[in-house]
C-alpha cells in the first residue's frame, strides 16, 4: 500500500483470433482467467471498441496481480484489497514511465521552454479512477449472475449517482461528492503551441513524411491514431479533406487539411511511392515498408523534443489546431465543434479561454505604461484638497 513492494509482473493480456473477446487475460501459468474472459466477451458483444477491451484487460490484470500477491480469490475480495491497490498506485512507480534520471526531465519537473510538467513517476489520478471503474463494472457484471461477493468491493457514491442520473440538459451539470478512493483530477488547460514554437518544431523534422504528418495534425485537429490509420483513398485532393474513422463514434468523417500539408504529402509520395490499394498511407522509411504505429510517431516527436529541449506530445498538436480555429473570428464555435468532432460544445468552449502566454505584447505595453495622474473633479481647489488629504 505504501508502494515499497510492487506486485509481481506475472500474467499477460493476449490478443485472440476471435471477435468475442478480442483479448483475454492469462495468469502466471499461462491459463486463461475465466472470470475476466467472460466479462470481456460480454463487453465486446456490447459493441465497444477493440481498444476498449484491451484497456479493460490491462486494468483487470493489474487488479488480479494484487489479488495474487495477497493470496485472495477474486470472488472473496473486499474493500481492503481495493485500498491496497489504490495505495500502491498512488505511491508506487509506473513501469511505463521509466526514464533516465536527469535534472532536466525528473518526474514532476516543469520544462522551462514549454511550461509543461513532466509526467510523475507514479500513476495518474485518471488512471486510478479508470481502474476503479473497470473493477466496479467487472463485479457488477458478475453480480447479475450471482457470482462474486455480495457487496462490490469498490465503494460507490450514491449521492453523486443520484445527482447525475436525471437532469435537464439545458441546465448546467451538477456535481456531487467523489466516491471513496476516487482521486481528485486537476482541470488542465489546452496545451497549444505558439506560432514560434511550431516553427521551431517543424524546422527540426528530418523528412517529408514527418513534415506531412505534423502539418496534417496541426491543420486537421485529427487524433494521432485516427490520422495514422488512413490510406491513400481517404485523401480528397480536390476538396482538401481527408477521411478518418472517429475515435468515439467510429464513423468515417471528413476533416480539413491545409494546402501546405498536401504539398508535403505529395513530396513524401514522390519519394516513397504511392501505397497499394488497401495499404496504409504512412509507412516506415527503413527496411521493408511497415505501417507507422503510434509508438513510432511518438519516437519521431521525442527526437524533436531532445533537439529542442521541450516535452511536446502528439495531442498538443490537436490542441494547437483547436486553439487556432477557436481564436479565428471568421469561424464560429459550432463550426469548430464540427471540425474537431466533439460530442459536447462545452468541450470545444475550453479552447476560447485566453492564455497568459498569448498576452505577452499586451502585458509588456501595460507594464511599461506610465501610471495615470490623479486629478480632482471640476470645482475643487487643489489647495483645499492638500489641507484635507495631505500634500
């Protein structure tokens, strides 16, 4: 619970050749964890994304590792085991965030150029809350069939559920108290790049493929995985749009791209050659052509960060596109929402907030301006005011 002992990294989440479920959880002996597989099968039959099943599988594996360490059967788990899990995730180290120890990139430090904090060494509050939600849903599913403990080991907030259960969509959302063990999630501002920072980032890219990718990201506002999954047939050169499969709705939707992005895309295709029908548009440059994965694209940005001393992420490019669109007076907020494909316009509204770094010129003019001289209203004698208020 204090993070001094990590659960043994045993078991794994494995992809299957089935649709239901697409992923299963195995224990230390290579045997399938049947309760998790039944839950993931029901989840896939509910028409959720394959990536959602994969994410839920890793959350369940984390939970089972704690149970295996404590020698507790899953259907005998109590709130105490959940407390152990939360305490470990709050105090322990996240193995996905291993980095070389240095003063410039220590966990939680703030980058002097971007103003962004590096990720902490442990698990983020959102990750802890997501894990609790998955475990709670796992036990609620089995409770329908009389399996598992009588009471779910994950505590729930009945007051909060009653608040959000029924409300008028025209009224502002109400909030209730957080459930026990739920973490406080800080409200983050959009991480948009200024024009100068964007020019610096673009200048250190090594090839036209990377330039075309980043130009498409910053002009379309597409998410990282959405853009990487397109083929050449998804590019409409005449209308200057590309078609991506949206993350939430899984619909094929059009997003705009800039003429500059299309010019770099032409240069990339002239060098690498057009892909065959059905093959991905973005391919590796060395060895046999393979699709550019999300992790490969992250590595491209990491090399640029090392050269500039920054800590930008791929999602910052989506924030940059959204901020540029929202601050353009000729584009309305509903139009920005349509481009970004947000489900709620309130999500789009966060990009209209004024940032302090965007006010540099105005603040310099404000600080250098002389203080206004105090003047008396008409009809008052300065000598009388000096007697009353002092010289």
